């Protein structure tokens, strides 16, 4: 879309107050998300502000709009969203379930509006937006690394200067004379998880977005960001992020040489995760009894019990599930038994720590199938990207899938929005890379590469 078209909606592309302010807001929003993850639903909207407004303000074109909504990923994700709204009707907590279903739809629409609005963003404004995002990520990454290696020095200082900011006492290791001397390291796990989800889109911006000049400078900066992230995760206590980073790194590296094979293997892993997770969970719990294996981290052994016990509940509502958030409500009401050989009670837990198990439990086979085909359609869309973008996009998908497999509950608002943040960042990075790519190998970069 031309510069003149923008003048008809928002004034001069470079002088528009919205575009100028929006670029800065995006970087601040990302930094806030990484440091204060619970703010992610609101920050997602700020991060998507400029592209979304451009999309909403675009001239109405019925055919173009229908084309957007008729693309397989959008159709299937909207179908999944519609099923969530329907599923809320038989939830034990209908109003809460409806709110979670609507939030999921808001996240989906935010990502869609960004995808639709970004092509209308002028080159220089897109550059500013991406540069702001890259800066926000870098600042937050440095902060998180300092916190991990200093036993959360900044947090402890703030807690002591401003006592009203202190978290629940269970997160503070001990107090001496009313002074917070230490906090549990896991307090930053949400930030580390969001950092992992945001990493690959930011690396795509850095390496292929045409923001940092020469090829050498781009790849040195990319390697530096990756190295700092690895160092931060290595010091953290969030093992799921470490697993997600390792798997996504393998996917990115193998996709450089064997894109088709890597895409196929990720698709197979996705089908297994979404459709076969219940028999796998049952096998690990009942047959292999992995919860007794002391070589496995204690948190993982607890989750094996949770997943195995949850798998036993699936036959009670196999097709449609028990309803969004019903598992949490029923777990709170139930009396939990703890056999002698169990370090953790037999229960579904307040959080399932596995989106795929939780999908079968609360959304049933219908939800699991819809989730499966929606993910496959996204993988097909990734397969149609330019070869240079595919390793980054695949790594983002793998990191997200791994995070969903081992960490929090799927209905936590910040967690839902976290995947939306990752999607928005990937859209921005892909648009930067599209404009920065030369028309062919013999031509120089264009668009935002400058």
C-alpha cells in the first residue's frame, strides 16, 4: 500500500502521531510483558495497537476480508474458538468459562488484525516498530539475566524499599529483622517462559529484518541475543523453558538444511501430542510408573501423577469434555488420596501443566481434534513461507508446543496472551523480513533494509 493511501487515513506516514507513539509503545509493552508477565493481556493489545488500528481503518473490501477469513488457519482457529464458546455452556463455572473463551477469541483477533494491518504500515514506520520491539526485548533480557545471576537483587531491593510490593510470603525464602534477604528463584519462571516464546521472532527480526545493516552485524547481534538468552535460561529454575529452547534450537538448525523433513517431523510430533497424549500419559503412570524414578526431577514426577490420574477421568466425558475450567473446580472439591508410593496426591491439580491433557479432560475428543487440525494448518502455512523465514517460524511453533506440554494451565489469562504476544512478534518479524528480502539473489535489499 502506498504512502498516499496512508495520508488518507492517518496523515503523513512519518508525521502521524499514532505511528510515532505506537512504535515506542510496542517496545515498552514487550519489556513490560517480559518483566511483569501477568500484564500480558493488556500489553498484547498495546503491542498490536498500530497494526490493528490500521487494519480496522482499512477501506472495506468484502472479497479481501473473506479471503482472510477463509484461509485454513483462520477458519480452523475460529472454529476452535467457536467450540470454546459452546463448551462454556456445560462448564461447572459457566461465567468464568465464557470469559476465558472470549479472551481466547480476543487473542486470536489481535494476531489477525496485526497480520492484516502490517502490510499497510510504511517502511520507515515498520522499521521503527521493529527497532522498538528489538530494543524492548534486549533491555528486558539484560534485566532478567542480571536478576537470575544476582539472586533477584533488584526485586529484593524494591521489596525492602517498598514493602507493599512484596509478593505472598510463600515466595520469600526468609525474613531477617523484617528485611527480605532472599526470594525463591522460581518467582521469575513466568518471565523466563515469555522470554522463550518471544525469542525466535526477535531473532528473525534481528537476522532477516534489515534493521542492523551489514550481514556480519546482523548475525553477530543474533548470536549475542541467543547466547544471552541461553545463559539466562541456564541460570533459571524453569526447566520447561530449557526444554523448549533446546527443542526449538534443534528444529531451527535442522530446518536450515532439511526444511521438508523437519516440518514433517514437527507435524508428526504435534499429532502425537494432541491425539495420543492420553494413552502415553497412562502408560507412563500405570505401566512404567515413572513417578517412582528418582532420576527424574521431582516436579516432573508430580506431573506424571497428575497426567496419569487425569487420563483416568477422560472416559467420564470423552467426546465433549467436562467444560472449561471445570477441572480446577472439581479438584478443589475432591478428597485426594495419596498412596504410600506416591510423593504427590492422586489429583488433577489446580493446573494440569499440560495443555494437551487438559484439552482432552475439559474439551474432549472434539476439542483435541480441532486443536490438532488448527496446529497442522499453521504448520502448512509455515511451509509456504520463504525458506529464510521457515527455521525461525518452525522454532517458534516448537517452543510454543513444548511450553504448552509441560508448564501452566491453558486458561490462565496471562498464558493465553503470551502465545498471542509470540504470534504478534512473529507477524512483525515476518513482515520485516518480507520487505528486507531482495527480489532475487542479484539485487540488494529493499523495504526496511535501507
